[in-house]
C-alpha cells in the first residue's frame, strides 16, 4: 500500500481531531482519498511519512517563497529559540520588521501584527467600522478572508440583497451587514453602494483572488473600486495575505499602482511561522487601542520566532530585487508548458497566471469570477490531482486553490512536473 503510514496516522488522528485535521482542506474531501502526512521539507520538496518525495506547489499555502528550510531562515529561527520563544512584552524585532514593511509597501504608515490572516482581516473590518462609524461591508463571492463570522456569507437572490450565513454558528444579524458582490463586476459593486447610501464602512477583496483558483483583476476593476470607495466614503481593504511580498516587494498595491486604505498580510511575513498583520495610513491606524477607541489585542502577537523568521525572509527578498521576476518566469514557463501539453492531448482547460500564482481549470470557459470557476470539471481535477501525487508532485487538494511557485523550483523540477502532466490523459 503506497500510503500505508499516512493512512494509519489519519485513522489515529480522527480519534482526537475533528475530521482528523486542524484545517478542513487538509482532509482531502475535495479530491478524495487519504491525506498525505508530511514529515519534513527542504527546498522545493516535501517528504511524507511513507518515504515519498514531492515537488511542492503549495509551499505552505504561499509563505515559503524562498523554499522550505532556507538555511538563513532556519539559522535565524534557531538563534532566536536560544533566546526564548515568547515574552509577551515589546521587542525591538517588532519595530524592525514593521519598519521594513512600511518602507516596502506603498500607502501605509503603521502596522499591527497579529497571529493569522484570519485575525488580520477580522481586525481590519473592526477598525474600518470604528473609523467610519458604519456597519456594512462588501465582500466578493469566492474571496476568502478567513473564518470570521462576517466573511462566511453566501449570495442572496439579487445584487443588493443581504447575505445569508452559509455556516452554522453565523447569525442572521451578522449576515445582514455583509453585502456580496461579483468579482470583476464593477456595475454590481456600484449598485450595492447606490442601494446602501452612507452605510458601507469598507469593501474588502483579494486584489488577485486565490481562493477560487487564481483569478486576476480585469483591466480597470481595481481602479473602479478605488474610485467608488472614495466617492462613497468607504475604506478599500486589500487582503494581501496571499499576494503580499509575493507578487512584488510592495504586493498588489505596487504591481497595480492602486493604494488601498487598509492592507492585510500573512504568510510570507512570518517566514512560514504563524503570523498576520494589518496596516494603513496613520490616521486610520491610530484609531486602534491603546491610543484609539477600537480595541484589538493578542497575547502572542509579534511573537519573536515569527518576527525573526519573517524579517529574515523579507530581507532575503529585498536583497535580491530580481527574485520576483525570476519566480514569475518560472511560473510562466510551467503555465506555458501545461497549456501546450493539454492542447496536444486534447484536454479542455483554462489557465490563469500572475506573478508566482497559477491555476489550471478544466473548462473551456475563461475564468473571471466564482461562477465561471465553478464551470470547471472537478472529477477531472480529482483524477489529475491523484495522478500528479503518484508522480511526486504535490498540488493544492482542491480545484479552487491557487498553486504557489517558490524560488527553489528550478529547471529540474519544471521538467519533472511537465513530464508528469504529459502522462495524464484526462
């Protein structure tokens, strides 16, 4: 049995962990089969409990842009561990990484560190509501901002209808303050503002969607959102948990030349350790306690291990200004190879790629939003997923997740990946 040890570990895990996992997508429900238990990772590869190696296209869902166990990051973490793992007090490290973030990202003056992307987005919404003294927010179908109640909302029957909770435990009261919009549909967003005058505190989105597959913004979409938010006195929040320090050193704001009011981060700024942050211009951020009325706190926020790992990772990126172009070229080479192979093998597909984010959809429809993403053939993806797994390629176990490319993936890994794809017959 190929995954004998993983199967045994999963059976044991289900006795003590709900579903045997600590995050639902790990359970392989989207693709079927038994989750693979990973024991270690290095560079471009992960190694499972049964001794198999995999070229990794998840990269811990984004943060390992420099590759797994980069020697400088590992050395920095070990050095910090020897000084203690947590203090619950201010450290110079927090200011160091905050300064680097502010210097790198356009339009922000101050940063508040938290422990996850979910916490960052939840806190950004609270801050926006406190700053504007309004209650409602706009989010987009298919964009994921963590599991906070305000974000677990599905669409109503019309453009301006209130959302409905799509998870037990989310109240109708919470749902009524979340308005759902269609990604890349500016007229839809405009109607929400017009039908809720003076009530919308903020609009939050992934500037490049990554949780319905990789879906870039169409030309003029982000610019239009910026104009609408400004005109209606609402804050524009970019959720850059995935795109921050991955699309460019300044994230999507730098790449698209759009300035948001609040930006949320995660992933890369912790160098692979649990971390998140939200940032904005001074007048907004100073609404936070202890100097402002909006309360937000975290006992382990700014944890020294995460700060050291994140600072080292960001320094590595800054010291190599060509790194984003390098990883983008790798991604484009993979995407072009996949397209050529699937075209040759008569496999229906659509590909979206931007920077080091990449998705394959098994559909002949151009994928621009959640509805078109759902036209993809999931059974085909599931077969593709397990084919790749058996050939030593680890992909996100869901057709609605982005592939993340790291700097550790070189020509050898590209060749192995494309060879595995070429042997897939649909």
